[in-house]
């Protein structure tokens, strides 16, 4: 499960970088309550109605329930590759992509 969390965070981070560092306009919707992640890449901030790529898929939690973990990892990796290619095509370095993962559990008695 930790691998799916890492990949999901990387997809979100790369999508944000594409939005901030390129002319593309990116919409990211993570709906944890229904296990969905959607990424819409649009032509630009001005031409945001022109869709370039739309991706919608189940997150790691759904993958664990339906025993298709490998398939979900492949889906996440495919999205990562597209986002990395957009950044590379725009000559934007993402090599210093650095983040920490911290798991916090809260218990109430």
C-alpha cells in the first residue's frame, strides 16, 4: 500500500508542477470517499475549455479491495510518465522533486 501512496503523491505533485510551470491548465480532483483521482489537462489558462488529456481512475484503496494492485500501480505510473514528458518537453526540471511522507493515526477512546 505504501507504494500506491507514494505514486499517488507523485502524480499529484507532477500535475501541480505542470499547472504552475507550463502554459497548461490542470484540474486535479481527488475524492477519497469514492476512491477516485481525476486529472484534466487543458490547453492553457486562457483556453481552459480545450481538453488535451483527461484521466480518471480508482485510487490505491479501490485497488486493494478488488485485488488489482499491480494494475493500479501501472495506471499511476502511466500518468506519471505523461506528466514527466510534458515537463521535459517544456524543459522544466523536476529532478529535485522532494517530499516527505508522514502517516499520522488518530485514535479516540
